[in-house]
C-alpha cells in the first residue's frame, strides 16, 4: 500500500490571509465589471439615449454620477487601466438642486 500524501493545513493566519486576498481580488473584479456595465448602459445603450436615461434617473442622477466618478477614481488608483473616467466628449451634465440632472449634447 502506498503511503498517504503528507499535506499539512495552513496555519490559521495564513488561511485567513488567503481568504482576504481572494475576497479582495473578487470584490475588485466585481466592482470593475459593474462600473463598466453601468457606464455602457448609459453611454452605449442601443435602446435609449444618454439624455433620456439620465432624465429617467430622476432625483438620483446627481448622486449616481458622483458615486460613479468616485468608483472610477478608486478603481484607477487600485490598478484598473483603460476604464473611462469621464463622459464621452460632446456631452454636458448639468445638476439640478433636487438631485436630478440634465444631459445635453454640444
């Protein structure tokens, strides 16, 4: 009979560190995919125009654009390359006092 493999379990600190690394990398990838998907929903949507999408956001538009900008900066500082950091050229975003926004083309 062959001898069993001698596989030792990692120490608790190494196991915890490994779990944190894996979860952190997965979170980064999830945030990156979500950012790219939402960006494309507004700026590359074949079924609606950016101005009508922003109008449909209602009083959440300003908050959502601010969160998106913050997330883009975070992702870039964490090493994401090539993600769009601003809206495409030719568009103007005008926030309104109630949190809604108007998006126009130039």
